[in-house]
C-alpha cells in the first residue's frame, strides 16, 4: 500500500497526459507556451477568481504575492505555526516578520479568536493556511482584516478544490495561493503553483514579478524573480483537470469511510458545516504516536506526520517569538498522524488501515471494520 498512489492516477490518465505532453514537444514553446494561458483561464473559471497567475511553486506564489503587496522589512504578517515551513519562509525571504498565532484544537487551522491580540501597528497582512485540505474560518479572518485595514492571503497549497460557504478555496480573500507539488490534490510532475486574485492591479504586478519585474521585453519596472511555471507542467495539470472533480468526490468517499470506522474511537479533525475539504491528508490524533506508527509499519501501512515540529520552535525561526507560545500547535505536533489517502484508495484498503490502526492503538475492532470481500 502506498501513502499517496500517483501510479494508479497516471495509469487512468496516461493517454491524456501523453497527448498533452506531446503537443508541447511538437510546438516547442517550453516557457510560457499556450498551455500556460489555457491553464490560467481554466483555473480562474474553476475558482471564480478574475485572475490566475501560474508560477514555479507554491512557495513562489506566496513570495510573489507579498512582493506585489509591497511587503518590506519591518512589516509583520500574522500566520500559523502549524504548517509546512514555506508559509513562514516566504514572509522572511521578503524581509518581513512572521507573527505566530495558535491554532484551533478541532481543525488545526489558524484560530481567529486569537488574531486581534497579535495585531500591531506593523501588521500588514494575515496569512491563514487551509490545512489538510480544509479552509480556515475565512469569513471571520476577512472580517478581522477589514476592521484593521489588512490584506488576507490564503495559503491554499493543500486545499485546491475545497469550499467555504459555497465559494472555492483560492477565491476566499484578496489573494489565494496554491501548489501543484505532485502529492497535492491537483498536482503536476515537478514543482508548480498558482496565485488567484480579482484585483486587476495586483494581478498585473504579479505577472510582472514572475518574469523578473518585466512589463515588456527588456523593460523592468519593478524587482522580480524567475517564477514562471513550465509549459510541460501546465500541460500535465490540464490533463489532470479533466478528472479532478471525480477525484475530489472519491477523496470525500474515502474520508467518509474512514469516518464511519474511526469516529468515536480516535480523535479526528473536525469539518465545520458549510466547508468541504479537498482531503490532501486524512489526519487523526493518537497517543504514543511513534509506537503506533511502528506497529502500522509492521502491518504494511504507511503513515506520515504533518507537522512534527511547529515553525515557531524551528531553529531558524525560534528567535522570532516566545517558544512557549502556541501550546495547541505544540500539542498537536506531538499527536497528529496522517493515513493513506487518495482517490484511488480502495474500500478494502480503507478497512485494512482502520483495522490496523485500531489494533495498534489498543481499541476494539468492531465487526463493521472487517474488510469487505474483494
């Protein structure tokens, strides 16, 4: 069993992926070829945002967004300590300071109730992360930002395809950023990402920044980066888009099957009403995690931990904040564990994982957890 089964996805899409890649090889426009504009149009339509700007990675999407906003040294960005390091890394790379706010125990997303006490005269933006595929409480976060004149950047690296109050992730605030890293719900076969906004001026700035600040050939109006997404990677995402809605439905079915087998027995991530998850991960809370992981490994069940060390206590960032802050993040970092998840995970495999997990945690295995007949 694989933690994320990209091989089965490729076999299902092999013909379409091959045709899309061959078209790029035939026309030879490997940088900013026609597939780039096509993908941007398709993704913007999917989310409802006016603009989509494809970029070289999810990290670059965050950096370019901050640069377009004019974030500079001395500015502060409120964010979560419970995320992949790129969230805070992007802030530091533009010279600003991340200010960490603790997370909600039920969702592991940024806790809106603790944001305002951390806002200062230097705060410029709030950067919530839609963790594990579930959007943060964006309406509440947007309301706080509006009261204080701040911008909200949704780090939606894990949540493309998720919804909040019927609106798509990446179109829940002024700016949304996502990643097409291969293991994401919508991934390419290398690095890639995208920025979404309905602000025309911001979109124009972002498009210039991703090509070294160039407004037209050899005219550079601002500081920029080499942040373009390769045409071949855009072609791969275009092929995967044809099956993406179905894959989201299958991910939801896998999560529902896990829920039915594990609810009431282990700690599960909450999914508030009016929000749907893209289920980048299916995450549970367990005690004695290392022992549980070892027992699952013996049973042939792969697991992962997202994330074992919160950002605010990482060596490169610990000087920015009191390490005693964010106790919920510290507690979850020691107890969360992600199970195999994906649209090609069979019902039998879900039952195998649940049975092994309940056995490993010393929980009784009910009759309905027995694997169905193949």
